[in-house]
C-alpha cells in the first residue's frame, strides 16, 4: 500500500497548489538554462551558417563580433591567390537602429559579397535571395518586415525580398542581409550638409598646398565625389571569409596568411570561442548564479512544505511506529511525497515552458541534456528536502498517540 | 527471531518498577507490579488518574522501558529491566494489538486500508492483507463501511475499525487504553463485549484500562492500580475501591 499517494489523495488540493508553485519555480530555473542555451545558439548561428572555413580580420583584433575590425575590401584578391583557397568573400557586419512605424527597429546588417554571394546559404522561409546589386534585403521575421516592404536606410529605399526565421545576432536583434556595397552605404551614410562641408574642407586643404596652387584643376577634383579621387583608400570591410578547396590543408593556408602582419586569421571554432568568451560568458555566469540560487530556493521551499506536511501527520506517524511500522515505511512515505512533488513540479515546469517560452522576446532553447540534468537535480533536491521531514518523523515517540 | 509459545500466558510481568526523575525530583510511578494475563482472558485495569495505569500500559507495550523488573510476552522474555531483549518495534508489530481512547485511525486511509496497513507492515502480501482486513471488518460488523474514510464513520464504527486493526496480525496480547471513554453507554458496552468475544474466540489476552464500572461483568478478572501498586480484586462484580 502506498501511503504517500493515499495521503496526497486526501489532501489533493493542497498538493496540487503547492506543486504548481514548485513547478513555476522550476520553470524559471529551466528558462534560465534555456536563455543561456539560446544566447549561445544565437551568438554562433551566423558563424555556423555562413559557411566559411577561415575568418580573416584586422590584425590584432578579435573579429567583427568582438570589436571593430577594418580590412581593405581588396584584401579578398590577395587571399584568393593563396594556394588552397577556393573562395574569398568580403563580409560586413554592423548594428543600426532606426524608427519604423513609431517603434525602434534594431537590426544587425550583414553585407554579402554580391554577386559571388547572393545569400543562397541563408535559410529562407519566404521570398528569395539577393538578385540585384542594390536596394534589396533579406530580413528576419523578428523584425516585423513583411515581404515587399520598403524601408528607407540612409538615402535609399530597400525592398524586403526574402525572410528568415530565428536568425538573430548576439544581442537578439534580427539579422538583415544586404550586398556589401549597400551595407557600407548604410553604415557610412552621412547627411548632405556634412558631405558638403567635407568637400569644402578638402578643397581648402588642396588650395593651401603647393600641389593645389600648381594644378588648379585638382581643386574641382577635391570638391567632387570621394570615389572619384584615386588617392583615397579603397572601401573598408569587416572581414574576409575564406572557403578552402576540398582536401586543402587549413594549417598550411593559415601559415601563409599568418605571415601577413596586417591581418589575423581565425578558424570557425576560434571565432565561436571568441564570441562565447567575450560576449556570452558574463551572461552565462549571471544566469548560472541565478539558476543555483533558484535551485537552492526550490529545495528550501520543498523542504519546508514536506516538513509542514510531516508535522501535520506526526500523530499518524507515531501510530504507525506504535503498531510496528519500520523506519523505511515512514521515511518512504515522506521521501515519496517529496519526490512526487519534485517530479510533478518538473512536469508542470516543462509543460508551461513548452507553451510559454516561444513567446519570450529572446530564444529560450531547452535541450534534452539540460532537461535530463535538471531532472537529476530535482531528484537530488527533493531527496535532500525530504531529509528534514524524515528527521522529524524519526524523532517522534510512539507513545505520542497515547497522550490525549 | 521472536518465538511465542502458544500455551504460555499472553503476558507475564514480574516486579516491574518505573521511576521518573532522580534525587529529590524522583517519582515512583510503579512499584514492584506483578501480573499475569492468560490467553483467552480479558482483564480490566482500574485506577484513579495518576495511579500509574498508563505507565504500566506503555511499559507492557514496549514503548516505555521499566526501571526494573521483567516482562515476558507469550512466554518469551522481552524486557529485563530497562534492557530490551527483542526488537521492540518488530515484536509489537507481530504480537501486540493496541486500541486507544480515541480510535486514532489514519485519516487519509479508508476503514479497510487502516486495517490493511497493519498487515502490510507485517509483510503480509497485499491481496491476502486486503482479504483478511475485509474478514475482520465483517467479523466486527463494519464490513459495509470498508471503503469509507474515518470522517464518514460514527464513533462506534471507528472504534470497531481500530479493534479490527488491533486484531489484524492475530496478536497474543491486546492492550486497550480506555477504549469506551468517548462512546455512549450502550456503544461502550458493545465494544467491551467485542473485546470479550475477541479474547474468548481468538485466544488473545486482553488488558483493558478503563473507568467504566458499568461493564465490570465483561471482565474475567479485575486489577486495581493505586500508587503504583497492583492489587487483584477478589470479587470482580464489586465496585472499585476508590
């Protein structure tokens, strides 16, 4: 006969409400773990999906996801001729915030080396990839931009031609994909007045120099478009993505690129490690501490509830002892209730999380190993929580029954 | 292993002494009590409050070790002074049944389960335990209430279930502590007659602590306890001396 189940049956309302409370607490513990997993997933999503074997970034920097990285766009031509390299693509990444419909719209802008890279690797849920050099973008659904929507960024209008789902950056902002030239135009857009002032300043600097006095035609050049001045630097991009030839020796390619002092080369794993160590680590530790605290709180709450339930039936326990029940029968009654409370709480947490977590603003990723480990923790905590009640029960004298 | 000899007295207490406290706080609850209850015998234990009845009962129930003296149950020595000669809890489980002033049924178990649990903790398989519990409830006239929780039973029915629980493991000794105190006269008498029936039909020794003088005729013998001493009343039909 299972005494624990029968006691619960008799106090079903109290058990259900208590277990619901424990379940909500465990859901938060589960959610904390899920948020951490979600952070990692979102942080490494792009690095995983972009399909590059090596990332070439500005020398001594940790790459575009950790800090500002600037390399010349024509670095891709230098990289392309290295033996073993099949493909080199420019890559631009930056975050911008605009207003759309009166609400802030934050997006992570990714520049694709069109026409080599038209975003065909991007997992679309609607629309198509980039099919022209300008004024098109692929946007994640989290941004709320429907297909065909036109948004003004800088001085130009861009049309949403493709949609992804769940592609977000490390900050949880939706990813957008433009051609590199559009991404740069958006990044370096400045107001017309600033352009005019810069041109006037440039003309004045040339006019003050010997060259300007000797070559008056240069003054018109200096006051014209920046792109029309050959002496100006080529555009800067965030990184160059390298795809190796099948069977190529990645170490050999890295050795060659490693001799170039203006760049640093990272493998996919190194890039992911930098991302996780730099951006996610503190969040991970913070969430981890919260989880530990919540688990301790859950254990204390279960312990107190079980202790209270035990106090309520001390007389029954004394009676069981008087009629000869072994300690394991009495301990089992309390332990089983604690375990049942933990197990039901865990089930409630899982069910609630299953329906609630998708509505959270950041991804909450619950993975089977995390569920298993939390389940084990719940079992351990429930066992620990029952000890107080068992201790109390085992101290009860059987003759308590005879008193009054 | 506990060996109880079937033709031995249900309980034999020799020179039992129980002292609480030490020095100037010392209180002698029982002085050199000796008694013997045979199988199939029902004995009433009378005495005023504070006379040592409950102390004697708890000592005989192996839950309150005496300071001195010996106790043998079913012929087996179980206490020698404060020293237990058997595993007290296991011995109670197998050989002693208890009935209290209040029925003390476990509130979350049905009448049937309250009896069944006593059998199952004595390692009786669940199916057999259930059948025996049903038989006992039927024997005591509460079979139709087997699936009711204690809350749904009357006081008399609850006490009958408690008696069924006490009988569950076919004990050689039943100890009852004022079992009719919370029952009205007619019901109290019914319960006492039930004890007598159990003692005579099931060959158990029954010791009933009571104040109820209306049921004196039920007992085979009457013991009076006064100031920790036991005295057997010569005429069981006579009134209590106190």
